[in-house]
C-alpha cells in the first residue's frame, strides 16, 4: 500500500512498460550513486530475493516490445539480447540491501517514514491501539480480564504486603517473565500517558500468554500458601514465576509472544524492544492484513452492533 506513495516521494526516473515502472541496472546504479558492478554483485548474492520482488531478465518477445517503445531514447538497446529490469519494488529491495550507499540510507529512512504514516492512516490516525483492529484481540482481552481476577484474588488472600504494591510487583514480575520489560519500561517505549491502560495496547498472542501466566501463578500462589499455612512473600511469588517461565511447556508460547511483540511493534508502531530484539523477524502480508488490510476490523463499529454486544456479554460470563 505504501509503495505508490514512496514512488511519488522519490521521483525516480523510470520506464513505464506494460502498466508498471522499470529501471535498468545502470539507472539503479546511477540513482544509488554506486558502480554498476556493485549492482551486479548484489544481484549475484541476492538473486532469489530480488527476482521474487520484481527483478527479471527481459528477453524474447518482451524485449522486442520494450525496444520498440524505448530504443529511440537509448541507442544501446538496439544491440542487446537481454536486459535486466527492476520494477519499483525490486528497486526498493536493492536499496534495503546496499550498505555502501549514502543515498540508499536516505531511501530507507523515507521508506520507514512513509510506511509508518500509511499504517497510521489505515489504523485510524494512530498506532497506539492498532492491536484493536485484529479480530482476535477482543476475545483475548476478555479472556485475560477473567484470568486476571483469579490472580488478583489469590494475591489479595495469600500474598503478604501492601495491597497496591504487591499487585503492581506481581504484575511487573509476570511482564518481565513474558517479554523482559516491566510496565514502566513498556509505557516509556510506547509513549503511553499515565491514564493509558497498558494491556489495551497489547496483541492477542501476548495477552493469551499473560492469561496463562496469571491463571497458573494464581493457582500456584494459593497452593503454596495453603501448604505453608501462611501468606507467602513477594520473593516466594517471584520463585513461582521463575519456575513457570522456565517450564518446557511454556517455552513455545513465550517464544511466540516475544516474537509477535518485537516484530509487530517495530513493523506497525516503529517501536524497538531492545530486550527482545533477538526475536525480530519480517512481517508477512497476512499480518499486515490482520491490522490494516481486508482482515482487520473497526472495534468501535463492532461494539455499536447490538447483537455483538450480547455476544460480548456472554463471553464475559
């Protein structure tokens, strides 16, 4: 969705052929201010990726038609039997790869700015609550709220300490176990306001893992307190959380939550989580569709529907 806007912003000279814009290797080299041999080297090293994103060898009938359209502009075309062409997507792709070009670094910055701007517009003007546009968000949020009650009930009855402090402390322990950030760090990264609800900005996968953690820890707190015949300390709660985080059964769920948070936040919100940077990966077109494409939903419109409200009430019960 952002590619046409990037194309307009960069104002790149290109050939319009069969409804698309194409650049030759020389045109790409000239734009990025590198030698054409550098482009050849990248084509050799990243051939499959660049072909997948729109680079191809124009020859045969297509080349003949290309020559008929443009040979009068470029004399060299009359002598060639094949011509390497980059469509605009492939042109951007090689700009993402070029490490020795200052122009490529500038292009990468433009790409990022425009992509984030496009996502903002598609997301309704901002990305803070873009997670709400995922169809899976609402069921996950309701599920988490229910399991949260199990946890807070256990903390109230079985954990020693000041009420407000112990709730906040256990919440931070769980956040750190799931995605290596406490609530304060998360708020700072997403630039949340004091009244913003942290969990309202989280993705469905992260909320589900937090639900599992809260439910499991709520039960573990109750069991340990009853076994000891007293309220347990926050240090003992921390030990329970550490044990659950290290459980082999939790490993795949924690991996998925960290990967989703790191990758979706960088791709959709331009937010970089340093503590889980090792889980970063590129977003797929299907993932963009979940939040800003045909698969996304407008949560406010969804809640305006009386039938949906009844369904939500049943889900809450």
